[in-house]
């Protein structure tokens, strides 16, 4: 259990480091600077949220199996989200905020669909397990 807690805290810290690198990429004249900024903000939020999960890890009332699944979900959703941020910046994948009304085209569509098919259920799964783990003394 302490190894998993430390693992989550280290993952959050690593994400903050990655976010700093993406912030630098957004500030220098690279193509698609707005996409790099989006990836930067996403990585900062993910880093902080994962560190919070690590901080509450000891207080979660989950079975060993549920804990293993939660760790799997967290890692899978985090790295898929980072991959989506990098792919969006490199391939100029439009988003609903950065490019309202613009749809992805060509190779952007399967990459976006595949990563979102991983990110959405694993993120929901990890947060459901977190919520279940924070229940009272039932």
C-alpha cells in the first residue's frame, strides 16, 4: 500500500515536470502553440489530481483488487491523456475550445477516437473507485 501511494505521488510530480516542458514548448515559436498550451494545462491539472489521489490513498476503503484496478485505471488514463495532448499539438487536432466548429479530419479521427475510448472509461473508473473508497464506516 505505501508503494502505491508513493507511486501516485511520483506520477503526479512527473506530470508536473512534463507540464513544465509543455509550457516551455507553448512559449517558444513552435507550430500549434495553443495546442501545446492546452496540453500543458491538462498535464498540470492531472498532476495535481493524481497527487491528491496519492495523498488520500491510505484513507481509501477498497479491497486489494479494487486498489489494483484503480492504479491501472489511473496510469492508463494519465498516459493516454498525455499522449492525446502531444498528438493534438503535433497533428493540430482541433478541440471544442481551441477550434470551435472545426472537426478532425483524416488520421486525426482514429487517433482521437482511440485515445478518447481509453481516457473516458478509465478516468470515470478511477474516480468512481476513489469515490467508493472515501465512503464512511458502512
